[in-house]
């Protein structure tokens, strides 16, 4: 027993060990978990409202998020700059980095807003049920109005997370999620004096939620103490060199995020052609997947932060130790989830079935039970994807992560799933087998890239910052 416990105890207390990782990641896990809870409750209410609503929410929500994801990934990369500047002992560059991210958020918000009249045309190409298609357009259009506050909230959270100060992020997310939960039910069903808006009500609360986060972050960040140390107010000027540096490393991260979300959005649109029960079952299964997996996104964020700080300190060996410790935690959790999905799938599915039409509910339940087995299989490899990709991005290896997603998402996921559904007419299970293969290969790809070690020499901050840190 001692042979088993001693290595665990050692890894618990060492620098970048389990304890330090959990101290940073637990607030982020709660934060991403609160976002999952918000998504779960929104989708649960919509599944109670109508089969058409839950069928429309996933593809429209994913399409909106896909457009948003590029700017979220690019502007949100501010957190890596903050982490590496902190690690290198260069706090006066942190505030200006934050402001370059804010300028990107403004650009992203305007760009998404201008796409509102154009992108709904994609729903016509998806050949969904006319009733579902009408709701998709409504849901998507309203969500686009929340693009700027959503990107801005992500940038402001990046300031806190890059410093390793993650507890405020948790409280902000819990507050905004509480707002969403309180107002979604009455706006969907028309309770407590509110109008019955159905799927539009869920979209309105989702759009207003990041506004709550932005207000709270402004109060927490832009104060004299932070300005004296990090120049969060006085560093507001546009810095061309720093902005272009953020673009250089952030855009590949944004494209990678966009490609990942877009691939699953197209997959969801493809599945819609198989009928609303198939689409609803897939949406429920993806929602369950996101709920169980979202906490690991918090862990991945913590790993990226610690890797960034270690790279700024010129200690890649500490980064490597940190990543493997994080992987131990992630793989243990995801293995437990995979077992539960296999053994008690109805526990996860039942909340979505409360008010489902009995004529379609039985079909949806049967489909979900099988689909959750696919989720259980690929979720183990998704922990590879999350941890090792987060580590690579924390070091600055964003271009490789982007290219990997570009090649694999098209050649292994989007094209094969299109052929399986529309050319070979193989149906939902074959399509989900393609998705499972893609996630497994992507995870293994990032594992091998990490083992190759090229990331150890990478940095996103200026060389003179590293040199000055070494001189100290």
C-alpha cells in the first residue's frame, strides 16, 4: 500500500503537483460546471416545451457559438500572455495585454453582429423540418446580439486566470448563471407575469448572462490597486506590436476553437436530415457529454495557466511535470464518468424526458442509450485532447494545434460523416462512430506532439522579457 500511496503523496505536495493544480482549477471547474448547468437547464426547459425547440436549440446554438468561437479563442489568448508575463516578472505588460484583448472583443462583436442577415441561410441548406428551421433562425439571431459581451467577459476572465487568481472567476460565473436560471423558466413558459416566449426566451437570457459577468469583472479589475501594479487603466492605449503579437499567437488558437466547434455544428446539421427524433437524441447526448466534460475544461485552463507561467520562468521541466499530474486527475475523472454512462445511462437521460411527447419520447430514449455508449468511449480520449492541447497552447504551440484540427476535422470527421449520412445512407450510429474515431485520433495526435517536446523552447512574450528575467 505504501508503494502506491507514497508517489501520490509526493505528487500532491510538490510544486505543480495535484494540490497546486486543484487550487487553481477547482474555481475554474465550478465556473465551467456552472456554464454546463446553465446549458443543461436551458435545454431541459426547451425539451419540456416542445420537441421542435430542443431539436432547434443545439444546431442554432452551436452555429452561433462557432461564429463566436474564433473571437473567443483569439481574444481569450490574453490569458497566456498574462501568465507568461507574470512568470517572467514583467507585470507592467499585463494591463496593456488586457486592453489589446478588449480591442479584439470589440472587433469580434461587430463582426458577428454583421453576419446576422447572412448566416441563417445555412439553415435552409440543412434541410431540417420547417418548424424546427423557423425556431433555429429565431434562436440564432437573438444569440448574436450577445457576441460582444460574451467575448469581453472571456477576455476579462483571462486577466484573472492568467494571474492564477481563479476564485473571482468562479463567483462571477455563479452569479451570472444564477441570473440565467432564475429568468429562463418564466420567459420560456410565460410564468410570474412574464410573456411566454418559448425558445426566444431562452435565447434572451443566454444573451444577457455575459452582460452580468462583464459588469462584475469591471468592478473587480479596474481599480487603483490593479492599475498601480499591472496598468489596467493607464495601459489602455493601442499597442501595435503587442496587438500583432496577440494576433500572431491568438489567431491560430481562435481558428482551432472555431474548427472544433464548426465541425460539430456541421455534424449536428447533417444529423438533422435524419429526422427530429434523431436530432433531439443527438442534442440530448451532446448536452450530457458537455455537462460531464465541462469540469475538465476548467482543469485544462489551469494546466495552460501553469504551463504559461513556467515557460515565462524558463522552467519547461516544471511544465512537463504539471501536465502529467493534470492528466492523472483528468483521466481518473473521465474513466469514472465513462463507467457511469455505460452502467446507468437513464440517470443522465431522464431529466430530458419529463415532458417529452410520448410518441417520440420512447424513440429518443432508445437512441440516447446507444449514443451515450459512444460518448463513454470517446470521452477517455477527449481527456488526451483537452490536457495536451491546453499544454501546447500554454507554451505557444498554437499553429500546430490549429493545423491538426484543420486536417483531422475535415478528413476524419466532416467529410466522412457527410458521406455516411448522405451518400451511403448508413444512419445515426455509423455517423456517431465517425465522430468517435475523430475524437480518439485527435487526442492521440496531441499526446504525441507533447511527447515530441518542441513546445519546451516556445514562448509568446518578447525575448528581452525572458533575458531580463534570467539576469535577475
